């Protein structure tokens, strides 16, 4: 798997069902039967992936919403997306 760049495009994987529960989101993987609970930050990132989006754009939108510096946002969003990719919840190209 290649390292993420600012132009890497992330998208929600198929066959996932999500529900918003206040500041959290729960995602169900229909194929495996597993579910994942996202905190407020994870839910915000998931929400941005309603349409495929570049890592740089995700970070720009999150910086406008949360008090976070660019370097921290980039590192944490990148780490989250890689974890989500490893769990089969997002695709990255």
C-alpha cells in the first residue's frame, strides 16, 4: 500500500451502512457483519466522504470546523483514512 499524498482520493467503500447517532456515527459492514463506532472527529471525516474527496480538501474542511493546525490535521486524517482502508471501510486511490 502506498503512502497517502494530499491528492490521494478517499471514498466510502461499497456495501457499508452508516447511521448518525448525535456526534457519533456507526458503520455496519454488511459482508462481515462487523460494525464500527466513530467518535466526533471520525464521524466528521466520514461525513466528508459522502462524495470522493482528496486528502487536502478533507483537511481544509476540517480545519474550518475544528481548531487544529494543518500539520496535525494532515497527520491524523491520513492515519484515520489508512486505518479505515485497512478495515475495508474506505478506498483510496
